[in-house]
């Protein structure tokens, strides 16, 4: 992917410095040194599943002092999808003459009875997109079929859905429909902070959300809850630097909003993308989050003037809205609030694993339980010191 | 002569079938055993034999660095090579969707013949079925192969043969075939200067055997990639394997595709890259031999076999963090954000 022109940026340049062993080690030492002055454990929520992934995949926990604790937040669009909406996707896929489009892990997630992967194997047409823009092409190629895009994601992916709808409108496509499941980070974090049992003391905000929505979306959380917040990139050096920034804020007792990922995040964000979102989408009165329950104004829906593209309205008679709860043994809600860790769950790794998830956090590769299942509890190799740069 | 498209009659056993056999298969696979035209090929052998089969379906049929024909030969030849068996005889069965251009089939058969030359193996029997449109996707190929073991069976490489103190070597930078196929599928329009690693690796294996390098285990990292090979080995041999991530050769382009889509090169298929477990004392000899072959120019030691938790494969990062390398699960799906 390296470009031939000398001046062009190669993809590798975007990450290689941010995985530098010596830099990571230096940051780890600095955090360890500064954390000595913490009076008690510091519980930091990384709101986004991508950050959970970075922490676990790159083994950052093994580099950090025990006083730094992670609370793995609700920022995985697949994990937070309640079962009834997965069932809606499945019901849409099972309609005659229909192609259902969605993204990534959504295909694998079990609803109440089956999954999109299984109905696909039964002969229904379910496709995972690499980019939402492919929806346009698929709808054009199949004018005789109804094509439903089951749109998921946080603020990051929402503008793309708006662009697809804008194009569908311009092209006069009448066979492309949207089932909107876009959700918002700040209301979910607010809901967690409002909880009396909440133990979140600082927040790492996802950079990609703020590339679109700006860092400004977190200021109310700093103002209302005195929460130190750092908007962070996803490479290991980014996360380590953000942790150091949070520790410094806590030690100085000066909670504020800082941008670590200054490479692409600013205060305002991408104003054009925000306008596009507002043009096509509006807040939903309430949305049920898997593991967290109903949170007002925490998700988006199509504006009424786009009802003819809204799968929830056009195909309403196929869709049930009855709330479906997770297995009663599941403690995902507690894990998301920071009250419990995956290892505290009685069914973790026993009745609940990535192939047969009982709850939201085990569902997608970005979920906390899934990440723990995959990356945690690596037995120590005898005679090998962890955390040492070789 | 212009042949147009393959039709159902080409699989009917009559004149058209004969024409197909004569003008394509006899012409390109040209050998005496095949041309005996009996119901089965008859040949004599001595000693231990290896026998394997594989079916090939790939979209697109032609990709950078290969095609389904080359793949069908290399895949089966490589399965034999991984048992330290010299590939001798192959069968070849085509399942063809009616309407496949004759030219396409001819290109595939030519490609197979060319790949066979790398090892001297021969296609000695075959079959052709033509099925109605939609029953298969263009063409599926099955090949079976017989090879002659170059070592006594008790010293032949085996998945059960890993020993503590072995090192793990990969013969080439990993993940190229999987990345190429992913990039070439219509849904992903990437411009990447990578080619599939698809090739017959027997010449390199033969050179290792000739030099007397002790090969405890050999496996081509096809579907499931290096992750699957290492996990299967760790379980079969009841050992653990510690992989040093920084030593694993991965091309920039393959890594780029992984970064974009959230995949790991360990999970990507390879079609001409194999993994070796050899005693640490033999590592430098093995590498020196592998590096003589252009399809092994990036061969590298990537880890070691430990007498530790049986069945566990660990990835150690350059900064001393560790994680478990798991068997890939389900279909590879790109990450969402």
C-alpha cells in the first residue's frame, strides 16, 4: 500500500511509530512512576470496543501498575444491539425477494432463535458490506428485489449511512430501505454515570467518533460529573499516552477534556458530516441498549420526511418490538457499569463463549467478555519476564 | 479452431467429450499413462506412499499470481510434499458449469501443465462433468495425488513430532493468498501490488531432505493460515509454541489490508507457504537452504516450541506483552469501525 510517489503517505506510516516498543516501555515507566502518587485504584472507562481491543490485543494491562483499572464500556455497536432488533434484521432477511445488507459481526450475532448467518445458510440473501456505499450498487443491480440496509454503529459510521440515503434519493432508488440502529456515545456514558453504583472515574473517548462529532460532545460530561476525559487514538502508544494524561489530571485534581489524538480530532469535528446527519436523521425518543436498558435520546432514526426509505415503517408488519432480555445468569449490565469484571461472571467461558454468547459483551470481537476470552489469562511463560522489552 | 463455450454435451461421453479430452487434456497433460485411456491408470511403485485429495473452488478463477488450475496442482502436490513425499501421480476431475468459455478452460489446463513441470508429477487419470448453469460457479476442480515417501515412515514429518527446543520457521511472508483473494473480490476495490504465494513447494522440501535437515513437522498454511497450523500442532504434540510477533514476515501490503479491515495475517490462507518445526541446531541450515528458492526468500524463524502448557500458542510482542493466538473462527468478517 506504500505509494510510489515519494511525498505520498504510506499506510504503514500511520501506525508504525505508534507501536514502537521503546516508546511503549517509556510510557509504561512514566505511568508506573506517576501512579505511585495515586491514593487508591483509578478506574478508567474506555468507552469504545476498539480501545478494549487495543488494551487486550497489545497486552497493555501487563505493562501497567495494578492501580490502573479498566472498565470496558458500552462502545461496541454489535454488542449493545438488543435481541429484538437482531430478530428484526432476521425477519427482514426472511422476507421474500429481499437482500439484507449489514456490517461485520452483525452477521454472526444470535437473536432469540437464530442468526443472520444461519438464515443465510438456509438460502436467504444476507451480505456483509465492506463499505455502506456498496448498498447503492447492490440496489441498482437488483431492481426487482427489495434491498434493506441494517445500519449500525456510533457517530463514526452514521454519516456514511446519511450519504447512502442521500444518493438513493438523488438516484430515485425505490428498492433500497434503511433499518437505522445508529447510537450515540455521550447519552450512554451519561446513563452509566447517573447510576448510583457507577464506579467510573475517568473516560477514554474514541477518536473516530470525535473526528466526526468533535471533542465538544464530551464537555457536558466534564461539566456535570467532573470526569477527566481524554479523546484517544487506537494505537497502543495513543492509549498509553492517554492513560498518562488521565493520571496527571487526577493527580492535579483538575478534570478536563483533552485531545490526545490531535492528528485528526479538533473541538468542532467534521461539520459537514454533522450537517448531513442532521439532514437525514433525528434523535429517537428512546432506545433499548442490550445490558443497559432504555436510554432516552441515545439513538437516531430517519426523519419523518424519509419514511418511504425507513424499513421500520415500510415493513412494520414484519417486525416485533417486544423486548427480549438476556439470559438471567448474564451480568453484562454490571460489567458495563464497572461493577463487575468478566471473570466475575458464573457463566464466563463455561455456558457463554464467542460461539454461543449469552450476553452482549461476549457477542462481538469488540466486546469486553470476548476480548477477555481471547486475550486475557495468558499463562506466564516460565523464565520469561512480562513487560520487558526484548 | 474456435471452440466457443463448454456445453452439457461435452460431459455426455460422446463425440464432444472425446474432442475435449483429445484437444485439451491429452494435449497439455501429455503422458503415456494418461494416454493408455483405460478406466484406471496402472503403474508400479515400491516403498511407502502418501495419498491425498483436495477440491478447489475460488472466485475469481484468475487472480494475481495464479488461477484455480495452478492452485489445484500446487495444493495437492504441496500436501504430498508436507509428508516428505515426492509427488508422482495426480488425478484431475473438473466440474464445469455449462457456458464456461473453452478458452478459459484451456488457460486453466495450460496453467496446470505448467505447474506440474515444477515437480515432474503427472496427471494420469481424470474426469469431466458439465452441469447446468448455476449448479456450480464456473468450474470446480478436484485433484488427488500419490507421492513416494523420501524418508522412512518413522522419521517422516508429522503434526505429532514437535519437541521442546524446536524452532518454528515459516517459508515465506505470510497471508498473501488470502489477502489477494480478498482484495480481488468485487466488493473490495484495493490496488495492491501483491501476488498470491501459490506455488508448488516440493523443490524446497526436497533440498531440505537432501541436506539431511531433520524435519519434525511440516505443514502448508492453507485455509486457517499459520494460526490454524500452529494450534493444530500444539494440540497434536502436546506442547506450547511461543511466536515472536516482530519476527513474523508479513509484507507491507498484506499488513495494510489487515489494518484497513481489522484482520490478522495469521488467519489468512497461504497456497505456497509452509511452516516447519526443526531442532534449533538445524535452524540456520534450514534457512540457508530455503533462501536459495525465490518462493522462500523471506523464510524466517518465528518462534520456539516450549514444554509448557500443552496446546497453547502464544504471541509475544516486541514490548513483552503476551496474548493467545487462537484458531480462526467462522467466516472472516471485517470490523465495523
